[in-house]
C-alpha cells in the first residue's frame, strides 16, 4: 500500500517541535519518518540514543515507523558492527538506511538481525551493489530501498535514470521510497545547502502535491517522503488528499465554470480514458450520457493547445458533455469550451495515460 512520510533532523531541531510535527503527520495519515545519523557528530552515544528514542516513541504513538540514515562512518564513530545492531533497538527505531554500503554479504546478514530492523538500501546508485546483496540471500521481508535527495540545484536524478533504477528494484521484488520537497519558508535538511530537497530534479520548486502525484503515477514508488522539515499544513493536507490509485491532474481554470461544467469536471463516479485511445486527445465520454438533456452553451472556444481541458458544447449534438484533455495542438471550430489547462510541469502526467485509466482533476491556484 502506498504511504506518505516526513523527515526530522534532531541535530537541528527542538524535541517538542519534532513531536508536534510527528503528531500532525499521524493525524494526516502519514506512516513513516526518515531521520539522519550522518550529521549527528560531536555527541555521545548515550545522548544520541536518548534523542532518537524520544522521537521514535512519539512516532510509534502516532502510528508511524521511523528509519534512520547511517553509513560505515557512523558505525565506526558509534562503535557499531554489522553483527550487532542492538544500539538501534535501544533507539527504538524500526530500521536503518545504508547511505553507503558494505560488501553485500554484511547487508544480507543484517536483514537477519534479532531486533527485526528493516534494512534499507540506496536505490539511486550502484545497481549492481543491490544485486550483489540479493545474491547473498537476504531476508527479503526485511529489505527495502530508498532513493537519495539532492539539496543542490541541478543535481537531482533525471526521470530516465530514476525509472531505470526503479525498474531494477521492482524486478527484484523490493519496495522503493523517494523524496519530495516542501516549498514552505524556513525549511531545512541535514546539510547547510538547501535549494529544495527532492529526488527528481524536475520536481524542484514545483507544488509538493504534484511531486507526490507524479511519483505515485509512475507505479513504481511505494513510499513518498517529504525530505525537508517542516512542511506546511496546506502542503500536508494536499498530499494526504492524493489518491495513489487515481491519475490526478492539476488544472488552472481559464473561465468561470457553469454548474454543469463544474459537475462534468469533477464527474462521479470517475473519468475513465476510452479504450480506443486517440493521439490527439484523452476522451472521457460517460458525462455525455449522464448530462445528455442539460443545456451546454458555447463559451471560450479558442484554438487548442496541448494540456488544454475542454468540454464539448451543445454544438456537438450527441457528443455534448464529453470531456477531453488535448494532446496535440489543433483548431477549435467553436464546439469545444476550453475550461482550463494543465500547468507545464503537469504535462509529464500525460505520459501515464493508457486505455481505461481512471483520472481526475484538482484545481491549481
């Protein structure tokens, strides 16, 4: 089941503020937390354990699991070995993410830890490394993967590389997590550089709910985690409202909708792509049956551009009430009302359209 998550960074935050954020996330139905040991330098082992345990206990009370980022350097600094992960049990965390790996055999043996910790591998690089871990017969029920996030602008993953990595992970039967970035003022991550904190470069500075909708639309991401803290209430509510099973487009309205256009746009039960998919448009035809007897006068009948959303007006006779998303530019003979358009960043979602796909809209302001 697709899940949402948040991130917290104890080295930069106040405990009570983190707990309040965790409770808020639980209230929105979020299910996991990413946190980081990589930057917890200069503190004793006992202090680190206590700081993480307090947050982990709050997470569990709110219904969230918590996984912390580690590396061989963290193991060395804290006196941890791959044979003994009990310190993470003392922290009450549910798993560890290996930002850097060991040798394949060690990761495999870690999955059999008596604490029942999940072992999360880096999904963004070194695909042969993940395959090497799998060759050593880990307990797959305890093995998951998670992409990196990228604080520096222009360094995030390309969609092509992201898809390739995910294809490999899913081919091995592993779950995949990825990060999105809040645009709220004052957010931060583990490092001083923070120019957005996302996995995909194309997501940087775009609305966070779009980032979430896109990752779920790929069909290859199980968990989506907000990388920076703290996301706004509005962002968290918008993300919580996303249905991972429905391809949902953000729409900028271009005209004031009539009551009928409003009902067609947010059609229930749901818009469905016709099985005989056209190269010029995505067609939802059920509304024309439901509203066959209602008037739909012509309005805003300009020529059509890719990403426009139109409703056929009464000039189209029996086809009146159909809703289309335009895939190729074309003229408008006056029988199609342009009600709005998809922002440019939303156009990538058109690549996930296929026959009989269920889709919906949410207004972008």
